[in-house]
C-alpha cells in the first residue's frame, strides 16, 4: 500500500475517532470508533508486517471463544 494511502487512512481514523467522541448518541459513537479502529488495523496489517500479523493471529487464537465462556457461566 502506498505511503500516502496510509496517511489518508490514519487521518480518516483520527477524524472518525474525534467525531465519535463528540457524538451524544452512544450507538453511533461506538460505530464511528469501531470504524476508526478498523482503519488503523488496515494500515498496520496492510504494510506486510509479518511479525505483527503473526502476533495478532496468536492473540486471536489465544482468546477464549464465546461458546466456551457461555458454558462456564450456565445456571445450575
């Protein structure tokens, strides 16, 4: 990905985060912040940084699944 596209995506991410922080609607605020996080992740993972990608994959595999957490908290 070209460097100028990285800069554009980072600027869009910052703008989305600021708009999400200013917004009074909680749902819209979380959505805007999630889009900002996705834009940052695209910049980080789009640069062919294999070490970071392997670390993110390892973290995703290490996290517990929702089904396993749900089984642990079932009522008796």
